[in-house]
C-alpha cells in the first residue's frame, strides 16, 4: 500500500488518539535498521519506546516465534504451559522475586501490582491499608487504576471519578513522602527512572530512605521496571543499581522483544496473597508470548546485552558530553545505560526530532525540551557514531538559525 492510502484509512477509521502521526509507515527492519513503504532507510534509536530490545528481525526471536506458532499459539491457563513455566523460572532465577504472573501489557502488570498490594493487607487482616503513594510526573499506564497511579493531571482530567486510594509526592523529596504516609498506606510505587516524563532518575539516597520507611511502617515497595527492566540500564533490573530488593516489581516493554507481554514479579510472602480466583488473564502468559520472552532472556545472556547496554550507554554519554561544549542547545544528559535523555536549553525537542527524522534517524521527545534515546540493546559503536554525527549536523543547522 502507498503511504497516502494508509494515512487516509487511519484518519477515517482509527480513533484519533495519536493525532497527526509522524508521516511514515515501516514495512520491515533488520537490527537497528528500518525501511518504509518508499524504501527509505532509517536507524532506530527509539526501539519502539524500549520495546525492540533485540532490534528488528533478530534471528533467535524470529525462530522462537515461528517454531511456537507452528506448534501452539494459545492455550488457556486452565492448563499447564511449558514456556510460561520456563519464563517464570528464568525471571525468578535472575531476580529477587520468587513468583511471577504474566499479563499482556505494562498497565496490566501494574494493575496486578496494585491488586496484590491491597489483597496482601486484606488477607493479613489489615483492611485499612489500601492507599498507594506514587510520584508526581510518574507514568504507570492508562487503565483506570494505573492512570490514577500516574502522577500527572493531564492523564486524569477527563476520566474522573478516579480510583480511590492514591496519593502523589514529589520525586526525591523524602520528607514529603514520610509526611504522606498514613495508617491507610499499603505501598509506595515508583519508577527507578521516570521515562515518560523526561528520563528523571530517583536518587540512591532517596531509595535507601524509602526502603527503611517501608520496613518501619510495614509498607510494600513496588518498582515499576516496565521501561528500565531487561538490561536497559546496564543491569538486568534497575533496582540492582541501588543494592535493594523491592517486594514487587513489574516488567513489560522489552520482555518479549515486541510480542505483547507484562509480568508481575513478587516475593513469596507477598505473592502468596493471590489464591485461586483472585487474579487472571485470558491471553496472559500464552505459549507464543512466553516463547518470545524466553528467546529474549536467552539472547540477553548469550549476546552479553547487559554489558553492551552499560558499555554503549557510557560511550553514548561520552560522545554527547563531547558535543556539549560545541552546542549551546545541549544543556546536559540524564539516564543510565541505554536509557538516555538529552536536556535542551530551548524548546526545540520536536524540531530536533523532526530534523533527525529527515536524516533517517528515529528518536523520541518528551515535552518541549527533552530528546529521548532508547535504542535496542544490540547497538554498536558505529551506530552511535552515526547518531552523534546526525545530531551534530542538526544542532549546527539550528544554532545558525537562532
Ligand atoms: C510504558 C510504561 C507503562 C505502560 O505500559 P503499557 O504496555 O503501555 O500499558 C507503565 N509504566 C512505565 C514505566 C512505562 O514506561
């Protein structure tokens, strides 16, 4: 199909939740490269917003999906599922969790986390503990409970009444958090690095204080690792950077390299609150998604992708730091591993993103002044060099105009 026909169809039949999208339709990819309907080539520095962990058409992932599809795509969790049991085992053996539950998306994983925190205290005969404290500018999803958990007014305003039992506190402000805790609080839920609001990390000191507070007040600590998990930050899970273990953490985006999946992971004592009938999912943990997840877990280990994320993240940061003195538009960089935010000194993020797109380079923007880079973990130095060169050219052109 021609691009203009696709756009026409979209405008006529699809709900207008994305407005004017970037005018391109990709047909296929290989590694970091993507091609569109006009056969133009792009370099994917956004990886489907941290989803395409292994890039595009990774042979091991393709093979796993093909083999599983030929055997069995779906069967109900009424029955035992081999790949589901194996992916759960792999996640438990490589994390602080003892048990896993699979859903189909990040929002669903977080929904499960909120349910688990509430049921845990109900079954401990402490029904007054139901309130979840989250951070301002967080992002936890778009279902009713997870949009309520999301500490951003713009996600709330048209959907009131919200789900009761949520409170928001500013990032890295421990005094405000300690103040917000009451006898009703059951959990504190946070992203180790806020992704959707501009790549803002929680400080190590804050996390240590939060862990101590959770212990003192008998609260559960929930880490939303939907974006930071699966090697993205240079550790398999970002909580490892802080030397702590959350009671519950959630995964989704990169977990199956692009096949929809979400995972709710928890310590035994907490997970035990879920008994038969308390939670479920039709598609969650089906053979296809879990086989894809296993292929991703294997590739992360076999191809050394955690180490690569750390090394390439450092390399990209060095290269961006080298660009900084040359370009007044770059204010600084934030993030960990291959989760990178470039803070601009002016509201030029969308213009820069568009100019990079014209050069065949895909990045994201957050608000008006942050460029977001989330490449597949298979990225190599040469691909970072091309990105840096393109950014250098775009910034040079723009600074001439100012
Ligand atoms: C993307 C994201 C979600 C929501 O995931 P969906 O799969 O879109 O429901 C939740 N939390 C974080 C931190 C995310 O980055």
